[in-house]
C-alpha cells in the first residue's frame, strides 16, 4: 500500500510541477538554518522547504504518511525531475514549440488569476464589506431560544405517573436522571439552548409555548416516545460581530463581485460556442 501511495505521489508531482512557475523564487538570504539540504543533484541543492511545498500539492492521503518516509521519497522524485530538466535543457527542448505552447497556457492562466485578484482587491472595500454585513444581519435576524429539560419515556402511562410525582414536589432533574431513556438523562434531561427549528414537532411547539420555569402539564408524543418538558430560560440569540463572520461575508461578496466582473467583460463581447463536433449552432 505504501509503495502504491509513493508511486501516486510521484505521478501527482509530475502533474503538479507546473505550479512551481506560479510561486515566487526564494532568495538565498531567506534560507534559514531550519531549512536543511535534503538532497543534492550533481551538487545542486534541494532543501526541505521545496520538498514540503511539493508534498502540500499531493492528495491528503499521501500527506498523512510518516515524514521520515515521505520526505526522502519526494526529495528523490524532485532530484529525478532535476535530472530530466537538465537533460531537456541540454537538448534545447525549452526552445520547442510544445514548451512554448505550454508556457503560454500557464502564463495565460496566471494572468487571468492575478487580474481577477486585483479586481477583487480593488472592489472589495471596507464599505462594501460593511454593506454586505448589514444585509447578512437583516437576512439573519435574532431568533428566540429556550433552554429546556425533558424526560423521555416509552409510554404515556409512565409519563403521566412522572407528572404526578412532579406535581408532588419531586425535582425534575433528579427524575430525569432516574427515569429518562434519552441521552440527556444523565445530565438531568438538560438539552441546553435551542431554537424552534432545531427540535421536532410537537415538542418544539410545546416548549416554545411554555414560560420560563414552567413544565408541560400533559405528555408530549414524538417519534422518540413520550416527553415531559420543563423550560428553564428564554432568550434571543445574539447576532455575530463583523469579525466573527468576516470570512463568510467576504466569500459571499467575492462571489457577487466575480459575477459582476464577468458580466462587464461579456457585455459587448462576441462569444460563439460551437457544438462538440465543431459545427456552428443554428440559433
């Protein structure tokens, strides 16, 4: 399994090698003492950072392999790649039309990506982020929550008997620990805070109709069994601050801006999409 995984890693390195062109070169001044040489090829150094960068482009299952096994294996693959590149340069392959075509394709993709990043950076201002945040708050208003306990039993008769014991003054939490078959039983039936849409009906309907410190006066049936519900507190949820949801806000805003940018680019442009066989569409 490990040999197969290492072969997969080698293949993925070959596929992802072109990504190195996108990354800025590191100067010798930035090479730290904790970035040792892990291989040499005819005297040319391969340092650990380069190996780590290559590993980060591999599938997650490969990245989970032990470093003491993975780093030497990938370093050897990089060394082999250096030998292949040197042989190619020796034969002037870099001047071939195929290399030029591939470089032009990579360059086009990089230019596209960098241009789009620049457009987003220019349009995603603090003002636009703030406006998107206000829209988010309007679309996600505070919701009412209750904190409740419950006792879950299998039959209505059991539930009625427990309600009678509660009416007699017994403690709800203690009864839940004693009699509830639900997973919250050991916690005294405590369900914590929840919104109405987080609970099944009719449990939610009864819970949100009760005042704080009130207990249901009749058993409530759901697909899980029969419940006795006690509401301990009611409150409104707090809306998140901008910093708490900034990544989500900026991601959504970026999607909107990209659609806007694409629409602007396409306006006035002549785009003809041909059929799979190269024929011009009739309409």
